[in-house]
C-alpha cells in the first residue's frame, strides 16, 4: 500500500473461482472469516462483495464496482500465479483496459508468468514506477517483488486443517474505498 500510495486494499473473497473445482472448497463464510483473521492491517478489508453483486467472473465484478463507486480509482492486485493463467480468464484484455494491474512476484510462478500467453500482449504495457500509477494510460501492468512468503496457500492450509472452523458469520461491510 505504501509503495503504490494506496488508501486501502479490498481483499475480494470469491464465492467460487470459475477456474477451480468446487469439491473441497471451504464455505464462503469460512474463507471470509479466515481472510479477516490474517489481514492484520486496518486498511486491508476482506469482503465478499461479489456475493452481494451476484457476479461470477472478475470482469463483471470490476465493471460492477466501477459503476457502484465511480469516484474511486481501482487497481487490480494479483499474484504471479494468476498472471500465469490470466489468458484463461473471461475478457482478460478488458480487465487490463479497465484498470491498472499490479502483479506480486510469487516464486516459482514469477518466471513462468513472464512467458505466459497474456504477457505476450501485456508486456508492451509494463510500467516500472509504482508511485506513478495514477498517471498511467491503460492498459498498464507492473510486477512487484516484495519478498513475500514462498509457501503456497495449499501448504499453509495443510498445516492447519481446521482453519475453516473459525468464525462463520456472514459478510459485513461498511462503506469501503480502494485506491
């Protein structure tokens, strides 16, 4: 947030990723509660707003958010693992045309993501100054290496098999903003 000069980050906990199987998926309420427990920053706001919006694909969610919050400038934040498969997302080029994309390096995906089909198109729109994102023309993408935890989410969950047994209260959200 500091590097990009963001006001806050919305952590979108998806009701169901269309590229992942539903079998073995923890309930949305458990995943949202888990995200809230690990967010650990007052300006990181886990939300299940996609369930409220009734959107299934990222492009539909982002269009709905920009309509609902026209005064907010959004960025799309994702890991390099998602960039590696970004070409499989519905209307992925339109996502890039709608808002800047910030990709967080995630070993071992970072190297692979650079040769991913989507990067063949996105590479020409790569930016290197994170603080200047408000002046970028779209499409725009930046890749940030912040030295994040190398463990996979699957490995973390495997070490705590009862992680989904936490709070399962429904999503509560207040007026939220994201830079």
